[in-house]
C-alpha cells in the first residue's frame, strides 16, 4: 500500500478496485491518514483502506431497486464514514458545525455531490414502511427474551402458530404495510375464519388463536419499533362454545385394559415407559419425555422423579416439582432408568402413543387420549380427599392464593400416591 506525504500529512494513494467502478467514478483515490508521522500512518493505513472498502460495499448494496436493501445500505455507508444514520429532519436539527462535518464528508465526482453519500450521510434515504411479513421478521429479534431456555422443539411450537397467523392474514388481505392495515382488513380476516368454521367444522378457538398471535406480532413491533400506529385490533374475537374437555380414563379401564398383561407389548420401550410412568404421576407427556438420568432418582429411600429444566423450558415456574414413584410407574422407570433419548425434545411422542392406543382399542372413547391419564390421576386424588394445595403442587399448577411454606414432604406425598396407585 503506497503512502504519500502531501505537505505535512500522509495519504493512501490507491487505484479503485474494478468491482466498485459502478459506484465510484474516480480511478484513483487519495485517503487522508490525518498524521504527519510515517510510523503512525503505516499503522492506520490498513484500517483506513478497509473502511473505504466497506463504504464502497455499502454503496454497491445501495445501488438497487429494493427499498429495504437501499435503506440498510445507506445506514451502513453512514457508519463506514464515521456517522450514525439520521433522517434528514434530524440532521437539520444538529449543531451547525456537526452539519458541516457531514456535508464535507459527502464524496464528489466532477464537482458534483455523490448521491449515495448524500443519502446516507445527510439522511436522504427513505426508510421503507414495515410490511406484515417484515413485522414478523422483526418480531423474532424483538422477542428473544421469550425464547430463552426453550428447546428446539419448544421453539418450533412457539414459532409455528405465529407463522401460520401471518401467512393466513396475508393470504386473505395481501402483503401490505402495517400502517395501511384498516378495520375492514381485520373484519375481512375475521369473516374468512367465520366461513372456514362453518364450512370445515373448525372451532372458534382456532380463529381466536390466529387473531391473538397476529395481534401480538403487530402490537409488539409497533411498540418496540416506536411506530406510533393506532392498530385496529380490538373486539375481533369470535364467541367460543363450551370447550371440550379430555375425559379421564376410568379406574376399571386403566386396570382391565391399559394394564392388562401384554396390552402395551407392541409399543416401543421408551413410549411404553413414559405412558406407564404417567399413570401414578400425572406428569405432562413432554415432562416425562424430558426426564434424563439425573432427574430419575431410583437409588434413594423414596424413589422419585424431578421435573426441572433439562435442555428445555418448563411450562411455568410452578412446573418444577418432585413426584414419588410407586407401583406400575416405579416399575416403568426401573425399566428405563436413563430416560428417553428417543423422545427428548421431539414432537412425535403423543402421536405415536395415541395412534397405538387407537389401533389397539385401548381408548375408552374417541374423545380419550394418553393425556386422559393425567386427568384420571387427579380424579383419583379427589376421590381420596387430597388437599387442593397438594394436588396443584403435584400437577405443577398455579395456586389461587399466595403459597406459604414448602408444601408436603416427599414422605407425605409418597404415602398419598401409594394409597391410590395402580
């Protein structure tokens, strides 16, 4: 890299790479290093040349018809020139000396200001409006705090409903700027769902989930990006009928059907152990699948499992708990003491088990599923008069009042579950 001294100041003199000919009319550039020390100039030269190349790259990216790329390139070019990008009205409000610094930094060719430099440094680049799809893209970065601790499968299940809601909305209304969304657009989207419910036998809950997730995306971006928009997102929910509850398995069905010798032999070992483990613990299927060898504690006076974060996020702060193992559930974990690598952070467990139960006539009614074991466990606790606080602690549910004390001991829980276990 050739350094030349002009007066008392050292400069880089270098030919412009052919790659940047479209955005740089000069064939050779002189870059001031702002020093009269040769040693210091040699130190500063590589960084100065790198910054010049970054500026050319930004200008090259800005030479496009894509408004978003053009605006992003303007911001990068301003940064490469040592300035923070500001819109023109905010540049105009800066102190005069600062404005002049920006004006002087605008490159010239044949005596004319460079348009790309001017747009970047003086704020002439227009920020494109945020579209609905663009809002979703922004949303992921703006809500990173909501994904801390989520496993890959949990993250997928968190993202998919939002992807679906935005995709459905764009399919009905079209891709448009968020600022241009009207009340009629939202009513059109609502009516589309009404017709689907009528024609396809869907539930109002499906529609309301879409409306909730879409509203969450738009409101979050409006707030965090300080767009200041008044969005027509109120009073859109559809009236929901009585929600269908998963019925519990009866005690007779569990004993005579599910636990009949050989009834579950066709189910793979890990799925069978998770299912049987659920009988006397009532854990959520995902909680059972997430148990590893350090959470399965068999070599103690009271064998138990510890529901805790294990590469995944718990459903809530109340979900962290310890459950004693007795009866058929203890036997299941003794068969699978190392956990369930086949199903840890996988979405296939419930589908696999429910398909097997259905195919082998092990569902008490078509409305039953493996989750009915969780409901059955609570019914058995109710039948023997287990205290509400203890039931909620065992199920990982929130208490309707403030919690006092530590709750029942492991020994006490063991006695209770032993009294109602299969």
